[in-house]
C-alpha cells in the first residue's frame, strides 16, 4: 500500500466534502494500493470488469476476481473477490462482480452526501447497481482531479520508477551493442526484449518505437522487416512497465558512422535536450519548457517536431504535466517527467533523444543514463 498517497486521498475527499469514493481506473488503483492489474494480454475474459475500490472513512476494499485476489492481498489491501474462471458453471463474471460490489456497498445504504466516482472508467453495468446500493448519496465524477493528484510522486513510487528506468537504460545498451548491417528491426527488437525479460525475471509489458533508416523521418513506429544498412539512424524509444510503474527513454543510435547532416541533426537535438534539462525547476510552466525546446530546434534552422516535448510518467506512461504549447501547469518537486525533443528530416532521417527527470526543490535529477 502507498500510505502517503492514501493519506493525500483521504484529505482530498475531506476537503471537498466527499463522503466516500468508488474508483475504477487501474492507474488510480495502483497509485493507492501498489496492486498492478495485469495488462500483458489485455482485458481478461475471467474478470467482470476492471478492479474496483470502495473507500470510506479511511478503509479500503478492493473488488477483484479470485484469480487476482492473491496479488491484491500481497499489496496489503482488504480484498472482496468473486469467482472468475470456473468449469463448474457458465462464465458470468460481470454478474458476479456486480454482486460483489453490492455486498460491499450494502452496509453503506444509509450514506448521504456526495461520493466520488471515476465515471470514465466505471463500466456501465456497474453504474446502476452502485446508485441503487447508495440510494441517499450522489455519485460525483472526479476523474480529472484524481489524475492531477498523481503528478507528485511519493518515495515508494519514485523507487519503482527508478527500477523501470534502469530497464530502459539496459535496453538502450543492448540495442546499441547489437546494431549491424543486415539485421532487421524485428530481429533487433526480439533479441533485446528476450534479454530484458530474462534480466527482469519475467514478462514485461513494453511500448516502443524501433525504426531504422528512412523510417526515422516518420517519427516512430513498430519494428518491421527493414534490414539495417551502414550509416542508418535507429530511433529506439522504450517504455516498459515494472511493478505497475512505467519507465521511458529514447535514443538515436547509428549503424557505423552517420552522414555529416545526420550528425549535425543529432548534435542539435542533444543541445536542445540539455538546454531543457538545465531549465527544469519548480515553477517553470510546462508550456514554457515546451517553447524552449521547440525554439532550440527552430533557431538551428529545422522544422519543429509535431509531437509533445515531453510528459509525466508514473502509473501511466503519458500523464501530466504534458509538455505541450497549451499547458500552463507549473512544474513542482516530486514530478517525474520525460523530455524528448526531435528533428525529422524527409530524405535524411530523424533523431529523437529523451531523458527522464525527477523535479527537485532546486532543479532536477537526471534519472536515465543512456546518453
């Protein structure tokens, strides 16, 4: 359990006059409890829906299928489980989760006032039973506010992010050492992923761009059959999840020696990245950091990149603060952000470089060590 986050959440409910909460976002559940719902194979046919949390007077009940109950209990949560997989009767996971939800809410039928709910994540099948079980309460959506609460990480979260980022650094080193002409993108990916999972001791959900040659001018994409050639740039942006928390870094490697123009682009992007790193501190607005990075690229004579300049990482791989032109959110100590300028030149190739940073009271700490 993440006790500091539970304390903050309890204070949040109290400050807004909310009497309880019904939570359904997997990211919020990990943020509060440390329990990480599995995502490697997508939604399970043996779950009625996402795990649910009922939070009242500081007490938390986690509603999950019996298949997930051991992992949820290992996080320290009180668990109310329901039958998921069975060969004794037809699968009726949604109906069983609804009944489990009703049994948790039934003792609170007299509750009045507003109850926080993550309405964007609560399945439609659960909404009616929740309202019926709390006839005197009003369900009040709180999705955006809870997402914003997650931007400041507690010590346990920072430790988990550091561990995920160590995997990113290992992956970058593996790809760099494996590059050779004739190797396909998918072969490069397969070898890296196998060695990374072996090092981690288990399967890892991983999001990634891995593209070589002219494909790098298209920003990114999944690895394919393209065979690398001498002088090719290779963009590798790797985002693994470990223990419920995501890492993220990116590098552009070269197969042998890059062309003079690609070397110039690389140096420009690297200069922009470290200008951004030097500028990071509490109070700096996300949009101003975004502008600094884009202007560094523009002033060097290149077209600014069409994607974000960075983003927060934690229980999701892209969260606030988003480093984009519209965002007035100020940086604050305890945020973990990825900063990722790039240049993508048609007919030449592309370069993207990315560091993950912990915002500190006096500036920032670089958490990745691959560049």
